[in-house]
């Protein structure tokens, strides 16, 4: 216990130490009042303790002087912090430690003039923190990021829809440069825009623990992707990236194509609900052909059209790792579907293909299914032709293919002519 007091004083905040010093002075005064009576008893021998009052009176002058001479030594001994330390006192001071980061968060909230989020205070030691629709805003996000820098409990962070904007996103990005425990982050629907994208790109160049990042619905444009793509080339740890529901256009597709051709970390990429088309779609498909790590790619609700679908068909001839591809709602005509089928005819890894809600007609559906029949090494398990009507010939072909691949499931929009016959 001799070192307990010193240890406590070394780690306590200055405000706590000031209170401790005041308590020490009070203790000194109380001990000073008790010192005389106890010292007189200890310094007299057994005989002196039983001597008569008269003898004490006779020796009073000399003994008083001796007491005064010994007083500094006794005072120094009794006032030492080490000598009257107790377990109870140390426990009280350990309770003042900011091990959870709550004090740090409260201080940050005061600095940024925001109301502390009670939910965060209650769950900051959980492994997963979900704070969606909380209206944190830029300042609230800054305050939240301060204690997260040193937090070692949270592994998954979900801050979706808090309108943190670019400044708040930058604060989270700076935090992730220091925090080496968080592995999954959801910052979707936060209006990060170009400023936030630039900050996140800087973070991805330094962070080596993040494996999943959701950035959908943040008004990212082609300029935003210009910042992100160089980081995707250098970062080898990020495995899942979601950039859906943004405003990525043709130039974004070109940059993403370059990034995909060199990226060695991503396993799944979601680019749904953007505006990637024409040359951007072709460049993106070319990058996919050179990638040897990506397993899942969602390109739904873009504008690949005939050119993009043709490029994807060529990519499927070269790519031998992609397992799931979603190109629904991409304005792909029958000609584009036929080019895509040529790639499927030699591909050995695609398990799921969703090409529904495209104007590929029955001819496109038939061509794709026929490619599976002509490929003995095909890995296809699911074909989705949602909202596309097919003919009786297609259904007959499906029956034949099922004999070769019993596990293959095909979804389509029904067989044309069925409804008119039923009505008749």
C-alpha cells in the first residue's frame, strides 16, 4: 500500500488532484489535533505514564521543549501521503478513472456545444454500436468520434442516417486512422459528398483493420470517386464496399475500372442505383475481367445497355473468380444478352446471375439458358429473369437443362399466351 497513493495521484485528472490536496490538508489538521495526546503517551515510558501529576508539572517545562523539538519530525511522518493511505481511499480514486471514455465524451460534447447522447453512454462498451436516425449532425459526430479514438470494445459501428455531412465524416475518418479495433462501419445516408469522400480516402490509405464499409446514399459524384479509387488500389484489407444510391456517372465507371483491375482486397462491391453507362460501363467491365479477387458484384439500376453487356460478356470469359452478378434494370437489349451468353458459355464460376427487368425479351432469356446447356463446367445455380415473359420453347429448354443441372433454379415473368388462354 505504500505506493498506492502515488499511483493514484499520477493518473488522476488535475481537478481530482486539487480536491485530493484539499482533503490532505484537512487530514493534516485533524491529525495535528490528535498528535499531542498520542505523542505524549508514546514518548513517556511506562513509569512516566504512571507518575503523579506533580511530577508532570515539575518536568513540564523541559518536556514541552523536547516535544517542540520532536514536533517537526512527527509532523513530517504523519503528514506523509504514504503513511495514512487505505484501500478504501484508493478504491474511491480508481472510480474517478475515465476507463470507459464517458468523461472524455462529456467534455467533447461541452466543447462542441451538443447534448450528449445517452444511448451512446449506455452502450459504448458493447461490441456493436448501432446509432441510426439519431440526428447527430456534424458537431454531434465530432463529439462522438473523440472517445472512439481509444475505445477498444466497439468492433462494429453503424451511424446510418445521422446527416453528419462532410465535416462529421471527416471526424469519423480521422478516428479510424487511430482506432485499430473497429472492423465494420456503416456511414450510409449521411450526405458526406466530396469532402467526406476525400477524408475517407485518406483514412483507407492508412487503416489496416477495416473490412466492411457502407457509403450508400451520400451524394457521391464522379469527383468523389476520383479521391476514393487511388485508396482502393493501395488498401488490401477492405473486403466489402457499398457505394449504391449515389450519383456515380460515366467518369466514375472509368476510375472504378482502373481500381478493380489492380485491387487485391475487395470480395464484394455494390454499385447499384447509380448512373454508370457507355464508356464508363465498358471500362468497369474491363476492370472486372482483370480482377481475380471479387466474388460478388451488384450493378443493378445503372445504364450498361448493349455496349456494357457486351463488355461484361468478354469479362466473364477472362474472370475465373466472380460468383454472383446482378445486372438487372440496365436497359440491356436482346443483342447485349446474347453477348453476355457467350461469356457464360465458357465461364466456370458464376453461380447466380440476375438480369431481370431488362428488355432482353424471350430471345435473350433463351440465349442465356442455352449457354448453360452448352457449358458442361457451368456453376450456375440461379438465373433471374424477373418481369420478362418467356415462350413455351424456353420452358422446354429449361426442362432439358434441369436434367443436366438439377440444382438450377430459373425465375421469370411467366409464359406469354398463358393469360389469354386462361381468359378464353
